C-alpha cells in the first residue's frame, strides 16, 4: 500500500489503493463483501500463531474482515497515513481515539468549535474518569497557553461546523511538536484528503466520520482512524503505551511509532467491538471511487450558492470560508486544496425565517447529515447543537437563525430556484 500511495495521484488511489488487481480467491474485480464472522485455520499451529500475532491472518470478524481492510487501507493511502483502522461510526473513531490517549490525571486540549458528539465524549467519558479537558480557540497561541505537562493531545477539526473556521494546522503542529504532544485532527470535512491532508501539515492522528462525503450517498454510518506513524508516545505522558502484557511486550515495543494503531485496534475493535460491517465497508468503497468528482462539484456549487445568498435581501450573513469576508479565508486558502468545502451557513434577518425556509424547500431535504449526494439543510441551534449550553453554542458561532446547507450534486440553477421560492415564502409568512 505505501508503494502505491507514493506512485499514484488521489483520483487513482481512490479507485485502487488497498486492493490487489482482483480478488485473489475469485478474480472478482470489485472488492467482494466478505460476509463472514469467522475464518477456518489451517491447523492447530496456525490458529495459535495467528492469535499470537506471529503470522498475518484473520482471527475473528470483530477484529478482522478483508472488505473492511481494503476500505481502511484505501483511506490511509488517500490521507498519507501509515496505517488505517475502520470503525462502526465516526463517533466510535472519536471515542476510541480519546480513550486510547486519555487517563485519569491527564489533560486534553480541544477546539471550542467541535462537533457536539465529540464534546459529549469529553463530558460523559473523559471528565468523569478524571481527565481534564480544556476547550480553547483553535489557534497556536491559545493552544500553547493551555499546554501542561499532563496534556495528552490537541484535537481540532479541519473546517469547524457550522462556523467554517479553518485552523492553521501547520502553526498548531509546531506547538504540539515543541511540547511533545500528539496532534489529532477530525478531517471529516476535509473529505479524506481531497480538500485537506492534515498529515501533510503535521497532524499525527486523523479521525473521520465516513458517514459523510466518504460514503457520499447517505447510506451507512462508519468511521476511521488513520495513524501517520509520526509520534513516539513518551512514557511520562503515556504510561499505558509502556505497560507490559503477559508476554512482556508493550505497545511501543510491538509497534514503535505505530503503537497508537495497535492500542486503538485493541480498544476499539477487540475490547469495545465498534466493528464496521463488511456491507458498510463496501458502500464506503463505492463512495470513495467517485469522491474527488463528487466533492469538487459540491464545492463549486457551494461557492456559487454562498455568493448567491450574499446578494439576497433576506440574508444577514453567509458563513463560508471561500468568501473573502470570512475570518478564516486566508488560512483556508493555505490549508485547503481544490475548494473550500461543500457546506455553508446563512443567517436570516427575520427571526422565524429560518424555520419558514426549512419548511418550504422542495429539493433540499431537511435532515441531520452532511456530505450526501442530495442537498440537505438544518437549523443547528435546535437540532445538532441543541444539547450544548446556550453560551457554548454562541461561542461556537451557532445562532438561533442559522441554517446549514450541505450542497449535493443537483444542478446548481435548480437549487437556486428552490432556495428562491423558499425565501419568497419566508417573505410572505414573516
Ligand atoms: C465533524 C464530525 N465528526 C464526527 C462525527 C460523528 O460521525 P458519525 O455520525 O459517523 O458517528 C460527525 C457527525 O456528524 C461530524 O460531523
């Protein structure tokens, strides 16, 4: 896999990485769905050797599946990672990553602009367990100021939801390197590397919800953890990485700079069973085959629609990092390639107008997802971010009249017509 990743470009890797030319067992060109929970061993010695990790082989479906393996390897190749792990959801990837790093007495620094589910892992699991969490602005100064000798990681998102804030990943990586702390990026909005490859900017671990653009058709829930193999896991901060197992081995002695991947595998799959099904992995692979084409079109349409909304009298603000007026525009131009994302938000002048808009679109579906081939809209204040305290919602740029639009693949002129008729209904009802 690393050879292929060095040789071919993104569009080629999204079709081929992780897969032999055809299925070795059947010659099938598509990656087969290996619908099996278990694998027959060649004999007693083979079974023992597979379980001891002395030979490569599939132990059991909770940990191993060939379809899932291709999906994980393809994502690793696209993101420039050394190893990939696929899990049952983006939330499973986040939970596994945070539990693998954190410990009682530890300290995690997170961006104050995070997906609500990620905050929920910090509130419901890390803090009650005794790991302190600081939510700060995703900039190098605020992060440097929050560092302590107990800090076990810095976590940001490539493009924050819904504000569109893009952190300067390279500048943050300089701070994490200087403090010998791993840098973790939720790159869900970076579209598996098509818009951003955080590892190229100094990230050590990348996390994904595959439910969004990777799948791209709103047909399954999945996630992934990708390890750059760039962090060395010092014992003072990460004692669990140096604890000996029954055979006297530690995560670090077993895997060196890939110790995190092994620990995440053992916690997320072996222990917690957050396994991605082979059916979902197959859908993920289908999605990946056309990722760059879909994301490019959605980004181009999002940029055009963001400018179109800016011109409408009903609209107070449009949030899109592709607009020159957006506070992140300059940084986004350095961090992102191929576009500024497929999501923008707008705020209406009239209170109640957001609700009327949501009730009156005909093409855009009102639902809680992003990255679908179909355009989807939602009011984050009352839905995706409703569990956050009001003050935190406002700090994260979530206001009551905000509408989030994740742009799909429809003709952009049809979307404009749909949005215009919904805005005109708003004018009548307000
Ligand atoms: C940025 C981000 N990270 C993680 C997740 C969680 O992913 P999933 O819904 O696949 O569990 C989401 C879901 O909306 C998300 O937007």
